[in-house]
C-alpha cells in the first residue's frame, strides 16, 4: 500500500478543520436573524432561540453533505 503524499495529508487535515467552523457560524447567523426579527416584531427571545436551533441543524446537515460529497469524490481518484 503506497504512502499518501505529505501535502495531501495536510490538505485533508485543513479541509476537515475548516468544517469545524460551519456549525458555530450557522448558529450565530440563525441567532442574529432571530434577534433582528425579535427586535422588530417585539416577540422576546423566541425567534432568536428558534433561529439558533435552525441554524445549528442546517449547519450539521451542511457538514454531513460536504463530507459525503468529499469522500465520494476522493473514492473516484
């Protein structure tokens, strides 16, 4: 079995490390959108919480889809 190229290992590590920012970023964006709507609709923190939960869920789905797509492409080298 051939050894993987060192640059390939670091590129893969950087890719997967970059994925760790997707979920927190999408949570913050969802929270921010909910907070903005709460301010203008005077609904309290309800929409901020819903926005944060929706952003987290969408972030997790995006990470899973990205990993599946990457692994599928890597298998067809």
